[in-house]
């Protein structure tokens, strides 16, 4: 066989392989190639003889002995063991218990039930009338309402007619008029002839400038003359009432100011909101300090207005000049500071009143409270003075500081005391309703 025969043979084998590949791709299964294109069998070749290898038998060896490793501890060398507690103490230091807590407002204890009985007004017999054939005679007590406040003769009239007589010893006022005079009105009934008069009381202010207040209410009393019958009349019952107000406000550093209405024995907060003319209103100003040095409280100013505006008119500044209670000096009342028994508490009393003009049925009191360290001395701007016995006296014995109450005490420049170191202020607002 020549070289071309070998080439043809090889070419035929390649074609057979390619055709076999085509058949697999198209039919998906292998099949015999066409007989005309089967490759010629190759001559057998003799492979080298390799000696057979004995079968592999794995040998079983004992596992190596590895020494146990100690547990890993950060920051220690290998082989060193220590107690976990001592390790924590070395890394973090001694652990201290947290004892500080955020400050909280203490809970005020509830006050026990107060045994309080409201005083009811009693009708007084302060007016008497006598009718004769052609005249009426009226007798009026100066203590018209039975409250101890004496009225002025110029403030009362009988139908526009003034007082015709006065008894200064018995404190009596007399009126006398003809039946057809002094604004009388006559009415005919089936069995009587009635002449009617009006006894009118209009109180004047104690002072038009410094004390524009009155401590009695106006009144109109009807007087009638029934012929064949005699009838005496008395004043109508007076029933004013006050709406109390007690306010607390927490200031910086847990300071708590309060201004409360107290009972007559000063032991409890007053549960009723009703007062009458002639009564004494008991106030207690206090400051409670928590986590703070002891403090002393003062009432710097107090002003009364008819509307909720401290700058409105009319107004009555009954505590002024840095703690001078001037009401007793201006009106002769029994208003005063009580002797101080505790630094954080100050008590004072005010005699009930109302405005002569602009009387809306309500009174609004605005006070300025101040507190200083109890260890600091008092001065002209921090005092509590009352006019008692024709002289000024201090609630804490600071009588020498009260001498300036007739003039000017301390600086009158306007300033915000809350910015002064060591002084805390609060301005409570009280509302009273006079019915």
C-alpha cells in the first residue's frame, strides 16, 4: 500500500467521524454510519506490558496525642490562667453602685378634713320708722349693717332729703319728713292708704387718691306708712361672696411659692369661698425649698383692681414700698402682718372691701412674693411692716427698717429681680368675686 492509500484511508476515517457527529446532532441517537462510508479498521498495535500493581490496603494508625489548650483570656499570655472576676476588675476597675437619682417633686400630704362652719349673715334692726298724722320719723343706726363700720351722715338720705338730727353718743341718725315730701309715693288699697319712701345709702370712698375703696355696700331701704297699721323695716341681708384662689408655682431649683386663704385659726386652708363685709381675709404666703438652703419669704407689693389687669383703674395698692402694708394707716382698718414665726412663711390679714366706682362684682389681687436666703440680713427692700398703734412695726422685729414706709424704701428703679443672684420672685394672681 502506497502513501496515497494511507492518505485515502485517513481521509475516509475523518469523514466517517464527521458524519457520525452529524447523525448524532440530527437524530439524537447514535446509529451505524452508512456502509459506503465506514472507516477501514486500523491495524492493531501492541501496547507495552506494565506489571500489575498490588491492591492498596490503607493502614490504620492511632490519632496523634495533642495536649489540651487552656481557654482564651484577653490580655493574658498563653498558659496563664486567672479568675474571670479578677480579670474584669483589672480591665474595668472597681465597680461602684450608682446612687444618684434624678430629683423629683415631693408629694404634698393631704390636709385632714377641716371643721369649718360658714358664718351666715344675720338681719339687723338698724332702721326704724314711725308714722303720725302727717309726718314720718326715721331712726337709723350708724352701724347700718351690724359690721362695726359706721356710716357717714352725708352718705345717706331719705328720698333726697338729708339728716335732720344726729345723736353722737347713741350713734343714731334721724330723718323727719311730711308724708307728701322727700319723694314719697302714695298708693290706695282697699283697706289702707300707703305712703312709700326710699332710704338710700351710697358710700363714699375713703380717699379719692390713695385709698379709693369702701368697706360697706350701698343699700336702698323701703319705708312705708300704712295708716291704721304701723310697720317697721330693717336693712336687707348682705350676702357678698369671694371666690378664693390658691396658686403654686415651681421656680428654679425646686422652689415652690404659694399664697393661700386660711381659716380664722390659721391652721388650715379655708375650704369656703364666701366672705362678708367686715370680715378679715387671712392670707398665708410661703415658699418651700427642696434641695435648697433655708429661705425667708416677703410680700413686696399687692394691688387690687376691678379687672384682671394690675395696671387698670381703679386700683388700690394696699402693700407697697417693698413690704409696707398701708391699708391700716389709710383707712384705720385692722389689716396687718402677723408676727413671723417661721422664715419660710408670712401671714397677713386684710379687711374686706369693694370699690365705690367701677364695681363689677369681682376683685383681682396681684401680689409680688420674694424669697432670700434666711441667713442673709433684712434690709429696706426686704421687710414686712404694719401700721399698728400709730407707728410702724416689723413682722420679724425689724422696726428700724419700717421707718422708711412714710417715704421711699430702697431704689425705685424698675428691674427684674429674677436676674439678681440670691433672690427668687413670683407674682401670684388672686381673683375674688363679690356677689
